[in-house]
C-alpha cells in the first residue's frame, strides 16, 4: 500500500471512530468475527476444488475484522489500556 492510500485509509478510520461510539464498534467487531469464523469453517469443510470459491469470502472477512480493530484502536484512550 502506498503512502497516499494509507493516509486515505487512516482518515476514513478516524471518521468512523468519531462517528460511532465504542459499544457500537465493539458489537460490529463481534459480528465480523462471527462471519470470519464461519468463513474459516467453510474453507475447512470444502474439498480442494471448491476452496477457491471460499477464499474471496475468507479474505473479505479478514479485512472487515481488521478495519473494526483499527477503528476500536483509534477509539481507545490511555485509561482504557
């Protein structure tokens, strides 16, 4: 990722963190982790020929969890750590 893309992503993460409260983002993170868990289980259950069909969903769910974590990290205050 180039510097401009990273800065744009950071700005968007910051906007989300300012708009939503912590509890909302924590709830969203839990939902995204459930979806990631389901995607992992589907990958594990499928045969090799069908794994490619589920890889995209798996990667998408990883990205969703990472964004939620970034937002929560941004919302953390020193007293929360």
